[in-house]
């Protein structure tokens, strides 16, 4: 069979394009698969470590409190040999302990009760301190101490919290148990006290285990993943569906991660492999579509090139291959008044449009498709530029304003996402009008951000007033998506070089959520779970700073 030159060029070009595209596609698919899956697993590990850190912080704060209380009591007993034996002193001494513990225990969260029990063989009476948090007002109230002489040392349900640490001689984390004395499911940390080889009592604290597990039940990994707690032996002490005391074995389609906690328990997280791989599958699908599209485009161009069969074909083919490989310096300056000349002009036009399209795509990558303002990617690029300007001394002070639209979910749920989008567009348009001299970014679904420098930074309070007045003017608008309500918070770096962008952002974010809470209270609307968790995150951060 005889092939024409055009057919030979077509077969050669198509074969090269197909092999190159498929090779690139296979390599990129393998890379995306491995990278995305690894990132998904790391994301799950990071979430699990974050939840474990919260639990460890709770346990460690109760340990520190109990240690401090035990050390103070032990010191008093060592200084006064009659502290527990003098009938005239003991009641006064115990009352002093009760007042001291009552004044300090409120600093801890999640605490159910705190207690000090002395050995009745020494005091000759069931003397001690027992403060229990009331579920009604949240305050700690004094109760009668447990008379351990009424129970057998083997009765772990009632007095195990006393005898176990005394017998081991060390501080003990009791496994979760139901305390019949206060009718509550708790975990206890107890420190024994000794004088010489004689036990003189214990100091302990109880954590409301049901409150802890209720918080843990709100934690989700991926879409349907969950968390639960095991003891050191691998037995379940809390699981959303499985009874305590059993062991958990993940299904073949599940991934299980286990993180040891400081109190001896383990935080276990489970998520379906299908959900972990969902992002990977999405990227692979997008990659395949892109490869097929690229293959179709290159095939079309190759067929178009193959139609040119004239004397300068070799030179034209060489330059065309440069353009196919991405070299936009290809030269198609062929001055001929025939088909080759027209083909050269077409290649010049194609090259121009590709360059323009590449420039346009670069612009679109930094633009929010809904509102037209700059997006999160543009914000990240702007921060790098801002850091350079700060280091060079060009920017000496700046501010970050964070905006979060209110009522978007209600509009979406009630009037549809199309009107929800209109609400976002109207809100963004108002922000652009007020903060006309500052770059506006859309950094989330309903979150916007402005970087204030110069005039807008100096006039920020006036701009906030203008924003409020403008929003007030929309309150009587005919449609809810025209009634704009935006929570705003501003963080300012008066000295840019000594304040990190993250610190300024966190100040603005915290201020915005305080403003949101005020707006919700004024409108008699409850905060969403996400908003409450965001506030808790700021509160925990502030607590850590105070502790440091």
C-alpha cells in the first residue's frame, strides 16, 4: 500500500502526540493518585492529633490542679503534726481547704467534682472536702465526704478511687466508671498522700465523662468518619454505637488511626477509604478529562499541519513542533502568496490567541468567578508581595479587615442558591464601594477580606460607620437577598515589622466573630455550630496564651 507524504506526516505526528500525551497522562495520574491520597491521610492524622491535643490539654490541666492541691495539703500536714489529729483544729483546717478549693476549681472546664479524703484511722471520723458541680447553676457545692469505712476496699464502684492509688502509691487515672455517690459517669485523677509509710488520704478530681464524650461525638473525619475512646487494653470506653467493654475491628474498607492520650486511654479515629480517596479520584478524573482534551486539541492541530505539503514543509513542521511542545518563540514568518503562506499566517494567529488565552487563564486563576474580586489564591500571592514590601520598609503599618455575610444559609435554604449568589454579589459590591482604595478578596464561601493601607487604614472607623449605615439602608429592601448584613472585624499592625500577618489576621477574625455574635444577639438568632467552634478555638488560643 502506498502512502502519500501527507498521510505519512499525519501518521507520524499523531503517533508522537498520542504516545507523548498518554505517557504524560499516566505519569501525572500516578503522581496525583499518590500525592492526593498521602495528603488526605495526613489531613486525617492532623485532625486526629488536634482532637488528641484538646483531650490531653483537658487531662493535663486537671493533673496540674490536683498536684498543686495535693502539694499544698501535704505541706500543711508536714508543718503541723496535729493537722489531722487535733479535734479542735481539724474542722477548721478542713474548712480552710474547702474554701481554697472552692475559690480555684472554677478555673477548670469539664470538672464534675473535686475531693480530699483523709484516712479515718487517723482522723477518727469521715472528715474531708467534697465539692460537686451543680447541673443547674454550674457552681460547686459542698457535699458530705464519703465514709470509706462503710465499704469494703474491694468495692471499686464506691471506694476504688481511694484504695487503688493508696495501694499503688502513685497518682492514678481511674478508668471511666459510674460513681453512685453523685450518679454520674466520670473519670478521676487521684493522688495519694503519705507520712512515712502510712497513708493519710487522697486528693482527687473528677471529669464529667459524658460531657467529654458528647463533645467527641460532634467530631467528624471526612464525611462519615468518627472518633471513639479505648482503654490501654484496647477495650472500648466510648463509641457512638458499640457498647463499652468490647473491641473494635475496622472493616476492610475503613482506615483506623490510634493516638495514645496522657491519661492512658487512646483516641481512635475511623474513616472510610472511599472518602479518603474521593479527592484523589476527583483529581484523576479531571486529569483524564484534561488529557483527552489536550489529545483532541493536539490531534486537530496535527491534522491541520498535515495538509501543508509544499517545499518549505520541513521548516514549517519544525516550527510547528516547537509550538506543540509549548515554545511560543516558534517563527512562522513565511512570505508566500499560496497555501503555505496562508498556513503560516494561521499559525501566527493561533500562537497569538494561545498566548492571550494563557494570559487570560492566569488572570482567571486569581479571580473569583462569582463576584469578580480576587480569590484566595490571589490573596496568598498578595501576602507574599506584602511581606516583601514590609521587609523593604515600604509598608510600615497595615490592617486586615475580615467580613462574613450573615443569613446566607437561610437565603440559600429558603430562596435557592441563585438568590444566595445574588446576596453574595450585592454584599461584595457594597464592600468594594466602601473600601474603594483597598484590595478585596473572597477567601471563603461567605467570607471576604480587605487589606487596609494608607487612606483606608487611617479612616477605618469612618468606613465601618459608612458600612453600617449602608447596610441599614438595605433593611427595608423588597427581597432578603438585597437586605445586606455583614459581620466585620479589623486587626491592625501599627508596626508591621514586629507583628506577623497571622497575628493581625487572628485579631481581625476574633473581632469579626465578636461582631457576628453581637449581630446575632440583636437579631435574636443563634450562632451556628461552626461559629461556636470558631469562638471556642479563639477562646482556647487565648487561654493558652494566658497559661504561657
